[in-house]
């Protein structure tokens, strides 16, 4: 099994180590590791929480995470217009089209470290971020005659956010992501970090394959894009965010996302630099927590950048399950799945991922320290 690193990210690592490669078509993610692959892990990571600073601003919940974890609520079936609801929308959010979904059950919170640990204890499962890269499999996705890299570069790891010291070009994620050997769900910031005191934080460094394995074990499944978007609106109609059409003002913060200049100045008005415990902020109208911000959530659907184009606005799609094949023009050889909801890194100047219609795509073996999931279940 290939580790979560994508083909183009591996190409970037090879470039960093001065291995000569005969290719000129290196995609967007070359920059991802070109700048960060050789950076050392910042052992003095910023504090997770500045609660006192945010008490008068953040819209905190009074919920006890221990009482929320493992709970599911019923989402009533309904019909809605799926897709873009603001001028921030990307092309793959168009056109809007009618969708109808049946009732289903959904986790109240994102799956936590504590829940995932029970799965690991019961099954012995090893996540993709904990596995060394299989070169024999990986080289089939690389340009012909690409030399095998040093064994150290094939060690297990994942991508970890690393803030910058000042403004950087926002079209180059390599400025704020660092490939970190030894980073995984148990070591979210790198090998020297741990989960002490984070039982109720969302599990991260989870690939789609990991999320799928957990949901199967739990007798559940991952939500479809259509189910996720319908649930995120919380009973509202055509809203930009789970709480309405306005992001936030100076008097209230609704979710865990990046306030300030990204990726160098997080004002932490929400009280957190990285992820926050589930149930920290107010739920939406269906009593679902963190449908906006905190960590990205995997969906069942394959990602195709033209999937919405196949929908006629006047037709109704009943319980759509996504396209039959995947296509991401940035990496056309790598199958992708959809992620939803945004994360603690989302900012209006960059991705506005906390919008209910925002679509993100990821390699099924990809993992980051801002990626997790929640599950759904069919009603009997």
C-alpha cells in the first residue's frame, strides 16, 4: 500500500535531494514540498488554546464532549439546490442543481482520537501515514526512469502545517506545509508530539482509506456529498454557512477557522491555533457540531471536476452517490475523493472552506493534520 504522499509530492522530495529527473511537467504540488521538505519540525509549537482571549468573541457551546461523542441524530429527508451560494464559489461548485436525499443518521461530532483509538485497539489497523512508502507501487505513477530515492525519504510520515513568519504567495501551499516523518494520528505535530489531553479532539492524519476502514468497523459509512451538504445547512435553505449568510463580525465567531493574515498571523479570536475539542462551538440547526471549520471531513464520493456539469438544473437527483470515475486536472492519474467542511486553516483570503458548498479533493491515501471525518448510517 502506498503511503499518503502523492506522486507529485514524491517528485518534489526527489527534487529537493538533487536527484536528477527528466520531467518538465511537475504539477502544483511540486511547490508543496519544494519549500518545506527540508524544514525541521518546530518543536516549540504554538499553544492550541487561548480561551481567555476569545471568551467575549467566540460563540462557544456549553456542551460536554463526553456526552456528544458516539451520538447520532436523524437528518430528515428533503430536497434542496446543491451547489454554489456565493461569489466565492469555485467552478466545480456550479451549476446549482436539485437534489433529494432520504433520511439518515449522522454523527453529532467528528470522530475523535478516543473513538479512533478503540478501533485501533480492536483491529490492529495501521493507518496509511504509519506505513512506509511502497516504492514498487509508487514508481508506476512516476515518470519513466525516475531513480529510486534514498530509503529515508520513503519512511512513513504525513504533512504538518507550519506557519510562516510573514506574508507569502497564497498560490503555493509549499510555504506552509512540511512533510514530517513520524507524523500520524498519534503524533499529530510530529514524532515528539502525542495525544495527551486530546481524547475529545478530532482524529487527524486520516486518509480516505483509514476513514472507510473505521466506518466499516463501526457498522456505518461515510456520507455522500449530497448528504453532507444537506446536513450542514441544518434546516436552512441556500445558506453560505451552517448558521446563515454572513461569516462573522467583530462580536461573534461561529467556528474554528483562521482569523487574521494567513498563514502567518492567526489572531485566534476563536480561541485556537490548531484544532479544537469537538462540541466547542454552537451546533447548527440539526445539532451537528463542527460542520464548518476544525478539520476537513472525508465523503464517500469520488471527485470529478465536471461532475456538477452533468446535472440538468431542472432534473432532481435522488440520493446521488457521485461520479463513476475521478478526474482532477491537476493530477489526472491519481483518483481523488471529496472532502467537505473546511478546517482551522481556512480563511477568506485563501480557500473559504467553511462554506457549506465548498468542495475539496484528496488522494485516497492522503493525510494531513487538518483532515478527519464523521460517519453516517442508513435508517432501518
